[in-house]
């Protein structure tokens, strides 16, 4: 069941990216006028909750597809990979196992000033470790975005299977019109 959920997630992500590529091929708008954008980002964060017991640092990468509904509101679809690196087990020469997560989130960006936004996303996080589960993700964010760059700070909460944890993260992304 878990492997089929992961395969469905990967297939949906690939379909979304394929659809975005087709939209680009069919439009005649200039890149700067496009309502559809793709941002490729690098993420770094500090695990919180139960994850802080086994990890001190998170690093990952994401792709975010964004549809600009109007000048102050956008709809987003984000996926990628997060890795929470295992830290040393006290009193031993052994490390905790790192935790890998594939997020799939839908959300919004509401711009309250020219380039400043409030973001909110929700979705599923698929733990890649053996025996890993699927977590419900809720993620509020604040950020700066223009036509090329997107820098955001967020809190991300993962809940499910009696194990809840989170991270405080920073995302730096390069974005371009499709």
C-alpha cells in the first residue's frame, strides 16, 4: 500500500511537470507575462518536535509550480525531497538513521505588499525510510518573491501514525515563466 501511494505521488508530480511543459509549448506570451511559473529551490531547516531528538539539520530540494490568479494571489503545487540528517546517539559512535520525506503539497500565496507574501500549503509527506508512513503536512510561510527569486521562511508540521514533528525552514528558489 505504501509503495503504491509513493508511486501515485511520483506519477502525479511527473504529470504536473509534463502538463506545465505542454502549456509552455502552446503559449505565445512573453516569459515575463506568463501566469504559470516554475521555481526550483534549495531548502535548509531545523527539525522540531520528535524529529529534533534524532536530527539537527534538514536539507532538501523542491520544485514549485505556481499559477498567478491575479497580481496579489497565486495557487501553488510543490514537491521534492527533504532529508533530516541523523545526529550522533549520545555516548556511542553511532548515528540515528536519517529521515527522508517526499512532500506533495497544494497551497496559496497571498501578496500583502508588492513582493511580500503569506503562504499556506497542505498535503502529504511520504517517508522514504523502511517502514515509513504517510504524514499530513500543514505549512504556513512568509516570503519575498519577484519574477526571478523566491525566498521564504516557513514552519512545516508533519502528523500521523502517532508521531508528530516539524521543521523551521528557509527556501531559496530561482523561478521562471512557462
